C-alpha cells in the first residue's frame, strides 16, 4: 500500500466495520453520488457514464459532492461495476434508462478469450488517479471502493443487458456448468485486480456488489457461485481493509453469502437487522437498511422509521445505510436530515 | 353458479388443490398462453393486449392453444390483471415491452373517486362470454380464473407503470396509510367482483397474483396488505372453488401471505418445496416451482431437474407448475416434454 503507516486511529467507518466500539454510528448511502443531487445532474449533462468514470477530475468531483453536502462518514468512488470490463476491452456502454449494454454478449466457450486479465495500471490508470485526488480532498473521511461480484458481472456479459431474472446466464449455468464456472473465475480475477489497485491508491474499505444473485436459489448459489466469491474475499483479505458484501432481494441467500467470508454484510430493507443478526451471528458487521422509500415520505416518517431501525439495530458492528441505493427522486435535503438524525441519536456522551 | 350439479368427480387439478389423493400430479404453467407459442404470436399480431382480452373468440382461442398443444391439466383464462381496472373506466394501456401504463396515475385522495365498483355484467361482459366458449371447448379440463391482488393493482395505479420496487406506492403507504388502505379496499372489491363473475361463468379454480408484494418487508405486508387480502380470500371462499395465492420473489412473506387464507400457495423457484411445506405446514396445497430457466437448458437438464423437484415435493397437495411464468424464449416443445415427464413420473399404477 502507498498509504504511509500512521498512529492515527482508523476512521469511524472502518472501526464500525471491524465491530469495534464506536463513539457514534457511521452513515453513508449507496448511490449517494448520483442523480438525487442537482449538482451531479448539472455536471453529468451530456457526458456518458463511463466517460465520467474515466475522467479523474469529474469522477473526483461527483464522489465528493455528497460528502460535502450531507456530511456522510464515507465517500464511495463514483464508478460502475462494468468499468473493469471496459478496461479489458469489452465493448460496453451504459445506456441512459437501461443500464450496461454489452455489444457482443457472451454465449459460448470461445467468448472467454475476450476476457483477458485486468492490468489496472495500464487498463484503468484514471481510477487510481481519481482515488488519489479524492482521498487528498477527503482528509480523514474514508473512501470506499467497490467491484461487481463474479455472478453479477457474468449476468451482464451473458444477457447483454440488465434483465429481470438473468435467464440466459442461469440457463448457461444449468447447461454448461464448467464453462460458467470458468467465466466466473475469470471475472473474480478481474474484480480482485481492480480492488487491489483501488486499495493501493487509497480506498479504506471495499464493497462487493452481487446485485443479481437474488435470482438464484440457495442450492444453485452454493454450487455455482459461493466457491468463486469465497476465493475473491479470501484473496482480498490480505489488503487489510474491511470488505462488505451486498445483494438486494436476496434474503434467502443471506447465510450462504455470508459464508463467502466478508467482514460485513449489506442488508436489504426487506430483512430486519434483528433477523439478520440472529441468522448471521455476531461474527459479521451489518450495513443497512432503511427502506429507500422512507426519505420520500416526509420528515415525520423519516424520524419515526430511523428511530425504529436504530432501536432494533445491533449496538456494535453496524453501519447505517439505506437498504438499497438512493432513489433518483429523493430530495437531497432529506438525506442531509437523515445523516444528522443518525448522528444525534447514536452519539455517545463521553 | 350456472354450472349444473353433477355426480362426476372434480377435475384432477381441483382435487389436488384440495389436498386429496390423486392418480397423478396435475400440471399447468403460468403464462402457458402467450409469447412462447408461434400460434399465439401469429394471432396476436397487430392486436393490442387489452383488445384481445375483450374479444371473446380471440381470448378463447389463445386460452385453448396451450391446452391443445401441451396436454396440460388446466387452462388459464387469457387476460391481464388490469382488465377490471379498464372495466371501471381507468385509462390503461398495455404497452409492448413495458407493461401496463396508466394515463393518470393515482396520487391523492380525490383519485379514489375514479375507482367505482366493478359491475362485471355491464363492464366486462366479454370475459364471461369468453369463459363460456372456453369451458364448452375444454370439456373435462378445468379453467382457472384470476385477479390481481390489491397491493399489486395499487402499485400499478400509483406508479403509473411497472417499477422496480414500487417506490411511489410504498411511499404513499408510509405517508398516508389511511388513503392507501382505502385504495386497497376498493381494489379488493373490484377483484372480488371480477372473481365472482368468473366463477359464475364457469372457472373451477382461481389464482390471485400479488406480483409486487415482494418489495414489502414482512412487517409492512402484515400491517398494510394482509388484512385486505385476508378479506378478499374470505369473501371468495363462498364461491366454492380452490383459491391459489402467488407472488414472485417473496419468500420472506410466505407465512404472512399464507395467513391471507388461500387453499394453495404458489411457490417461486427460489424456495424449495420442502422448505415451503415445512414453513407452511400441511394445511395448504403448494403449486410450483420449476425454475422457468430449466426448459431453456435442454432435455437432459429438464429431466434431471424435474425428477429432483418431484422427489422433494409433497406427495399430496401439490400442483406442478413453473416457479414463475413461462419465459417468452422457451421452446414450446420443451414444455410439452415437461408435461409428459410429470405425468409419467407421478402416474400411479392402479
């Protein structure tokens, strides 16, 4: 790591993810950098998403916007999980209102040849550059890096675009399990390389998004995905930063996903934190999980639901977040209010 | 009911839904009438969905197509859950590739006035007419009717179109629970009236689709939805036909949804039938739940997965189905093969 050794205590977020006792609960929001912010919409105008991700100044600016505005306890790198795929030469475009679209979807063994290993210094130097700008600006506030999990990246590659239930990817897994496994292993290597480069450049925690894993039964997840995700988490353990694992709409996979071996599990709003703690035990921190709809429903509902959530949340090993990304229609003032609420309610008198 | 009393035994499907011992397992498929069939695509060409639903001859023909082709043990009325909304004068259109789009979404109390009670004889005479044609053709094969559950219909009305997580509907529930409850009660009345008319015209089982319920936490479902859905199932009990209740991606709601009081619960492919039986007990039949992806993956996978599913399925009180609708890309020959497989494997020597 480039980061010099220091005697400063680790950031609040990192200590909470390590399940240490903390002076108040850290809070950040998935998709905090993005369409809910007018300053983001202004900056993005006319610039394709992946171009933003590869322009260090712009990437840094939109990453910093929500930290300045809301006073959250972490920034999260503005990027997309398909950025490393573009880095290795896959023709991918993020279409507005659709999501990532792959020009030539993966369908057969010969397609694997298109997935060469990621060399972050050569393929994605802009990401490390953006991270250096951001961390210099953030000071003591930590930056979170991230990557797409192998199954979710595979779904995009096989389907060619976002899909409701990843039918082509799951059919490939059923019909050609060895090919599908090979695809996942290569994608794990790409995610590992990307996360290593992000940590070397300065991120202090990482989150792995397995956004589509919820379409799998637990049996299929365990057979086809868990071994690969477990290797991924094992290989990034040596980086020494806390690792968060998140999927939406995957309550039925919670135990299996936790077995992949992260330090924290992101919890979607459908699963109460008390249930997550009971099912996963004390050995893993929890992140979440206010329903992203709550900030749309006015201050009174916001305070009521936030207090209820915090009352049922674990005292130790909890990072406050929404149960999924910030909805684009969210009034950013409500998010600022929410950060203040969480800080006020959880602040310890000392 | 118009149907004359007879001494014939009830159809296989009805007996299985009543958890009686049966000579073999009945099988039908959600969305069996639809885009997977070339004869359907040919007939549909150029005709809007809701016009099909309101043209008795066409509606009957597409309902009958999969029964003729696959030899399934039930037809399901070709319709859409928004048909009754159109019946009471809501301006709704089913847009190709999108789904139902409501011209003026519901946002406030005054919108409730647009939801007058459904009078099936006057508002939807074509549906009863179609059912009479279909049942005459089907002979001993039963026809299943259906309706959208109140929460799912409310989601369409409030969002104005299909949405990922029903954020506007759920925000309305949080902010204006009394208004949202009123909306659900009116929609329950519409569903009840529609189902009564369908049974009077000749359907022998009904399914209630709460397609979007999975976006709710169990606590919210219990508070906001369950009382209304429970009333719906209680009011249609007197019709004397088995009632199936189904939602996709709602494994976390299984117990709560079962408390609404149906005769059978549809199970999505993510929840093993053995788990569903264990969680719900013996008092309710189960319907499902082969992964709709399996018929895309070739005959060998189809037979392996079907045998595995049947080996773990309850002996009594099980109707074979997919765990969600037939995918449009499914080769219909695979579905015919699947019907034969289920019949062969479950046939009892007598």
